[in-house]
C-alpha cells in the first residue's frame, strides 16, 4: 500500500502564488465545459455542464455527438489536454503557458480533426470584465506544479464530499466541478420548491440561476480563492436561508459565517493544518448542513442514513 502524507493529500495552496495560472485555467475549463454544454442533453440544475474529478485531473465524462461519443480531460499528471472518442481516436496537446485565445483555437482545431462540429458562446461566464476567448491574449500562465497541487486538493476534497454525500438518501447532486465559478460542489435537497432566485452573475442570465436554485438546498463546496476572495476556502450555504442560520453554532475551529457572502466559510489552511483534516472538513459539512436542515424544518429522519450503515466512508488515514 502506498503511503500518503498529509502534505501530499492537502498541499499548500496559496492563491496569490498561482493566481495567474488559476485565472488562465479557469478560462480553459470554461472552454471545455462549454463544449459539453453545447452537446449534452439538458439536466435539472445544469448538472450536464459540470466537470468531474478523476485520478489524473478533471474530465467531462462521455459527451454525445451523433453516433460518436467523446470525452475531454485535463491531465494534471502529464500536463496534457486529452480528447478521446468512442471510435478509438485521440487528440492530445500539452498544457503549458499559452494564451486563452491559443488554447481555444487548439481545442477546436483538434475537435475538427476528429469530425466533431460544435459551436459555443465564447464569452466567459461568471467572470467580471471578461473578454471573448478568441480575443484573450492576456491570460497565458500555466505553472504545472500549482495546477497539480490544485487537482490534488480537489481529489482529496472529492473523497470527503462523497463520504458526506453517502449519508443522505434524499435527492443529492454528484460531486462535480462547476467551471463557471471554478469550484467543486455537492448539494443536498429537501424536496421542496424554492422561491425564484433573485441573483445574477456576470454574463449569466437570471433564468439560469433560477433553474439552478429551483428547489430548496443545502450546498457546500471548495474554491481556491478566485473572484476576489483571495484565499482557498470551503463554504456552505442554504437557499433560501432559514432564520437564525447565520448564528448557528459551529464546532469546527476556524469556521465562521461571512455576512457578505451569506455563507459559512472554513479556510483551507484550517483543514490542512488540522490533526485529522478529513474529519475536520466532514465536521464542518455536517454542522452547516444541520443548521440549514433544522432551521428550515427538513424531514431529516426520512432524508438521512446513519454513517455506520455503510461505513464512515472517509478516506483511510495512512501510516507514514
């Protein structure tokens, strides 16, 4: 069995150290995600657009295209963008410093070689002051070491989020990566309709938000610090937010309610420096979910499963 240290699983990920790479990678993932969105059938809450963490990076899962299917993968081990088809063909090019415009041109050239004809809206979503992909020559950084660290954090977070998700028998989302906001998320649903969502985001229509939040949710996630926040953090929120949610007691050291975001926040460093990072994060997820579910009167007995029913589900702690 391969030994894994805490530093391997939860590496240092200081946003200012790799912001240029993160901002570029954010736009690259949007290009790939929009290809999936253009071809995949619509699913509730836009679940068909997300990317997924795998053992090498981030992938689309199979995308239908007539009699063909294909997937696209950011490989953060060998640092390559892979396009594989169900006919056995592959296109691949290295991930390295290149502009968003160059990445966009390369992706679509490779798709055409594979006989895949697809068109996307080339304006980035949920990014303020963005420019069209094909005109963006400013964002061109790629630091391989930091990109790989980011994926390692996503992978470990994915394990803990899946353990958390396994304790819920009601409707729940997959653990998936939303390229619009550049975060990994998982959402639980009460089963009740929610009031129309009032929010908007840059280059994102309100009707998109209303579909995403059509039903009452407790949602949690991880984002690396983009969008002006400036540091990696885990978050948890409820929509609609129940009374007294913001004042709910948190047992996890370092967790707090951010009144501007209207979310509970747990800094990433508080997790990676904890004696048991996995259980610290899981405790935060459980506490914030309980605050949302109890505050809104969810039928928790019908929606939840005791952790021991299928095992705790947490990644095993390795001995060093």
